[in-house]
C-alpha cells in the first residue's frame, strides 16, 4: 500500500532539488571568449552537451510523472475518486497510448514552463553548468522563454540537432545555450 507521507515527502524533495539547483545557477553569467579581431563572443555548447541536458531533464520529469502516478494510485484506491465522472473518464483515457502521450506532453510543457520561463534554467543545464541567453548574451525575454517551451511541441524538434548546431527551439526564438561561469 502507498503511504501518503512518502508521496508528500517526494514532492517536497522535488521542490528542494529545484531550489538548490536554482541557487547554484542564480549567479551564473555567460562564459565569454575574446577573438583575434577583438570581438567578444559567448561559448556555445556542443550537441553532446545538449543531449545530456535532455537526458537529465527527461529523467527528472519522468520521475515527476512517477510521483504523480503514485498520488493518482493512492487516490484511486483509497478514496471515492471514481465517483467524479470527469476523473473517471481521465483515468480511462490515461490507460490508452494517446492518453499516455497527452500526459507526457503535459508534464514536458509544465516542466519547461516552470523551469525555463520562471527560473531561466533546467535541471540538465544546471548540472552541466550552462545557461540560456539571447543573441546579446543577456537573459532571454519572457516571450523568448515561452517560445522555447512551446517550440518543443514541434514534431521531431529533438532531431533538429542532426541538421543544425542549434535546435529549432533555439533558432526560432533566437536564443542560445552557452557555457556559464559563476560570478
């Protein structure tokens, strides 16, 4: 049987991890390189680094999906959860491939909306010491951060890195993921 204490503890740990990573990333600035002609440019990250960002992020939001499904199972088996028609239909839909895809898409959007739009970071970028900047090396605007999040819904967005150093969610919103240094 699932213990509600452990469900709440898991959510508290998620919040704590997010806060710690935010504190680690808060004072990060783009790492700049001086070119021979005197121009200063920021150091973009390579495709492998971007792949590892993605893998860390996917692992984190799939663990959030697992935690939520634990809550879901607890509510399902320990309450009159199925007496609410909308929730009963949601449960039936989540047991299909389409329903599961919608749930994963929702968590993906939620993850990136909260972390990139509010904090301008993701777990993967923080772990690997990178940040998101606009073309001037400053923090992207809210519109750019929203755009990055919703561009992730473009089918085959992840494959865009095979053809371009920057993914579609970067090139469409005119943002870059660059190496960071602590101030």
